[in-house]
C-alpha cells in the first residue's frame, strides 16, 4: 500500500520506491530506501510530514504514492 494511506503516528517500513528513475533517485537521496522505517508525524489533506533517518521531510500526495509500505 502507498505511504499516503498511512495515518498520523504510524510507523511503517518501506518495501519499495516506485516512479521514474529520476524520482526514485531523488527519494533515495532523502533516505527513502527499502527496509527503512518511516514515522508519519502529521497528515494534512494530501500532504504528509514524515520522519526518516532522524530527519523530517514534507511530501505531497504525488510523492507519497510512489513510496510503497
């Protein structure tokens, strides 16, 4: 299921990162790698704030749909 479906406070593990090669590389540089734990800090409308590798990252719905948990 895509990360966008996770709720605030959920801790999930990334199974894979989809999308075009450029998008995958961008997300991987932010720390979104398979096997990495991600915590959803808040969810406002279509936007997410997540904690990944001791950093907080804001994602829009389009990017969050490419991260499969």
